[in-house]
C-alpha cells in the first residue's frame, strides 16, 4: 500500500474478509481530493479545480508517517478511518465546517495542542506563488530597503521579485537627495558621478599630440574609477556603470605661455558637452539597487565617521578661504580653489591633488573667494576685490571702494556683495557697474550672503530698485555680535538677529525638506489614499490648510551662523529667533557648512564636528582631528569635507571608502 501526492489513503492490498465488506464506504465525490481510494471502490465525480493548498506538492515525509501508522492498525479500524476520511472529503464546505466544529468540541487539550502545532505549519502559504507578478510587486512596494533585502533571501522566486528595478527606483526617489519621512534617512545624490563623451580622433591630417589626461596612469591605460551618472534620482533609466570612465581633452586650461608651434597650429578642440547619445546611455545602465547600495554605503560612513584623509600642500602660510565644485561643465575632474595669507590663490585638481595654477596679484593676504564656471572673485586685505578668468589665470578687473581689508564676499548672476573691516557692506552690480553701501554694523563685517526671498517689497523707490530684482535680500555678520538682514531694493536693514555672545564669523542657508510634500510624493508613487490622509493631517496641524496648499508651500529655510562664543546657531528667518544652538566646540567656531542632511563646523580648537539634525537632540555625530592649527574654512560635499587651516594644509576627508 502506498501514498500518492494529492491522493487519499488507499485500501489494503490484501483482499478484504467477508465480514469487513459491509464497512466499505459509498463512492465519494470530493471537491478537492486528498486520499485516493481504488477505482473499483470509488466512483470519481466530475473533477473540480483543486484549491490553492492542494495545487502544491504535499510533504512526502508526513504522508509516509501517516501511511505507516495506518498500516499498523487492524483491517476493521483501517476501513473505519478510511470511511471517515471519504465522508469528510465528499462533504461540502459548510458540512466540513460543521464536522470540524463538532470534532473540536470533543477534543481534549492534548489533541488541541497537536492541532495547534500542525496548523502553525500547514496554514502557511507563499503568496507570491499565487499572486500575479503585478500584485506581488504592489505588495513589495510597501517594504523598506532592509525588508526587501531580507525578502530576496527567501527563495529564487522572491529574489527575482525583490530585486525588481521599479521597486528600487521608487526607494531611490524616496531617499536620494531628501530625507525619508518614514525612516528619517537621506542619501546623497552624487552629481559628480557623470559621463562625458569619449575622446574621438581629430579630423585634422596632422593633429598635434594632446597632453595626457590626468585620469590616465603611466602606461596609458585608463584608471578604474567611479563615474556613474546621477544628476537626479528621478530618471527613466538606471544610472551608468561606475566601471567606465570617459574624459574630454584638457585644453580648457591653456598654458600661460604657449609655444610658437601651438600658436601656428590649428585652434584647440573645444570641450565636448557632458552628455551621451541615448544608445550609449542605454548600454551603460545598471540596476537601481546598485545605485541605492552605493549611496547607502556613503551615508553609513557619514554617520559612523568612517573616512579617508588626504593632505594637499603648497601654500606657505595659513589658508583662510576655499571652495570646490564637482559639477562644472567641460571639466573631467572636480576643481578646488584656495586662498591664503601668502597672497596667492591656488587651483587644484581635487581628484588627484595636483596643483594646476597659482594666481598672484594681491599685495596682502586673501580672506575671501568664490568662483563659478567662468570667473573667480577674490577679496584681500589690500582693500580690493579682483575678478579673474581662473581657467587662463588672467585678472580681468579690480574693484576698489573699501577703505580697509575685505573679509568676505558673495555673488550671484547680477550682484557682488563684500564686507570689510571698515564696518560697511558694498554691493556691486555686474550689469551697470553701480556700487552702493550699506551701513549699520558697529564693527568689522565677517560674512555676507545674498538671498532671494521670493517676496517683493510692496512700495519700493523706483531709483533704488531699477537694477535689483524684487525680493533680493542680503545677510551680513559682524564682530559686533549681530547678524543683519538687508532689503537690497530698499537698501535698509529689515531684521536684526541677536543672540550670539561672540564675534559672528560665518553664515550659511539651510533648506529643510517639507514633510507633507514628501508624503504626497510617496502617494503619487503608490497611488493609494494613505499618503493623502497623512498629508491632510499635516495640513490640519499646520493650520487647517488643504493638502494642495501644503504641497505648494516652499521648503523651510533656516539661517546657520557660527561665532567665537563656541556655538553654532540656527535661526528662523521670518521671526529672527534662535531655533537651535549646537554646543560642543571648546573654542570659537570659524567656519560652518551645511546641506539637507547635516551641519559641519570647524573651530579654533583644531577639530571638525558633524551635527545630525534628524531629531531635537542636536547631537554631534563625529569629531575629526588632524589639523595642527585652527580650522579657518571648510566646504561640504555629498561625499567629502574639504578643510583649510592656519597650519597651511588643505585636508580632504572622503567618505567613499
């Protein structure tokens, strides 16, 4: 006698005795067969579609044990049990429930315990073997990244579903470039990981040999580096593979003294745009899960303080200002520019640490600089500002007007603002060459910051607003312990920020994510009403505004300031009140930088601190030491910090390890 999957227990193979034939059960008609009686005994009914459970292959071990237990019984008991099973199998669902309820009332605790143990295993079912793929992906869309990774370890079928590209793209949209409203984590965008068109051969019959690209090693082979494209997490394809590195010719920086051969030759090839044909991009895509994993690793390094450090040496005196950019067009590498007390500004290849050019012209120390893809503006203790073409090293213009040294500057597309020891702020207009002065501070001005408030002043004198965009504002910080907000159309101070107990040294704007906006974005991804309900609750809390009004509200902006009272303060711009104060430095804080994820500060105590703004505890996540002098300036990137110090060194703290 043997068991078959999805079948009933068969009758004994030996012929039954005459006395046992009267116990033979009537032919059953099971809706979903379980035990198979011989065809001579059972008249099979019209076959029905088996239920979900009986579509699966049964556990052969359990069937074998059941068969052995049945074989140990006398023939009469065997036939009685077979009759009970056959009657139950031929019953309708409502009759089965009635039979089971009656049996449960007759069970003792030992039998109930046996049922409990057996049901805990039998009632389990793999839903993804039953659901269509679309429904399975809809269910998995409610899981976070950690749960998806665990689901991928269940089986090969689960892994194929959990690794779906659409699921991971949605997770990337939820985390990259913003903080997730559910887990509070945000991941960097890594805009520098981009591709450029590969260098093609020149059509000229006698092309000049091009200098070797900085990304090539000595034997002419391309170094293997990360260069994946991620301009925004919202894209229609995965980002390119990081194993391919392409570059453009380094003719963007012509030599200061070109040779005669170069002058008489054909003009240098213009830099090619940093874009790729669609066919090439499609060939270089990679899964969104890899994109998420790469950025998650960097974010974990940020939170755990795990980084590698490089030191750039070249300045002969303390470094007072710096800036770097990884997204400049027509450049195959990121650029860093530093200014020092040695009266020079130096341009560096941030990727290799190589010094590209040294700009000389100021007669005293450089205290401030800012650059974009076209120009570099420097401010010096010699009372002047200089505008440079930093790609060629040419000084194009000198701005004079301050009566003391220039401590700070900031520019946008139309204006340059500068602050000086002479307690004034001067605003220079690119279009007209006009300059006007803002007076109100009682001591030297250490930081200025232009800001587009987005709200125009109701009544503005036509003469003063002729060349200034409506809503243009300016923050200024001074040694008089205060921060002022100026309306540049009115040319007056409209708000005073008081609270620091020491000289204010640095200013930055911090943009916070709008939680309701993120919730609505999540609703668009899922297409259900749960996110809309959450957004409605957020709107009610914010003052009974509709979800659409909440979505259209601009992200909240805070002003971040550091001072020599050893603190960093976050201010509400609308009210002028302190929102948070960060304590932890032992001496004055010279520099501060921030993004949506974190705040970084550099101090006279020679340390750099990273502050987590996820909660209200204002805790310092990491502290970095290494400089032998005060940290006077720093810049924050998505995967690195660049700091300058009085010791003359530039340190690059990279979290891509």
